[in-house]
C-alpha cells in the first residue's frame, strides 16, 4: 500500500519522539489507522494543515504510553493481528 507523503512525514515526526509504527491502513477519506509499537492503534489524518495537530497527536501518544506503563501493562502489536 502506498502511503501519502504527508503521512510519511507525520510518522517520521512521531518516530523522532520514540513512537515507531508497525502498520498503517487506509480508512475513509484522508484517515489512516496506524498501529504504534508502544501504544497500539490510533487514527490519524493526512490533512495536517496546522502544526499544532501534530503536537496534539504526540501528546495523545505520550498520554497513552504513560497510562500503559502506570498500570503495568504493555501493548502487544502481535495480539492485534
């Protein structure tokens, strides 16, 4: 599946922050379901016109990671498939 360049840029931004992804599949419109290794699935859009939305998504990823580590849980990407 070919990914839009905007999505690749987003994923590179999240990767720099320590959130690598294991898979991405298209949803309706400009939305993609991205499965991150540490925190699981998240729906992101490729229509990122505002840099603030990247930071909001990054904040959500960090909150999910913190919740999982506080409760002694981890996300197993293999269990999703």
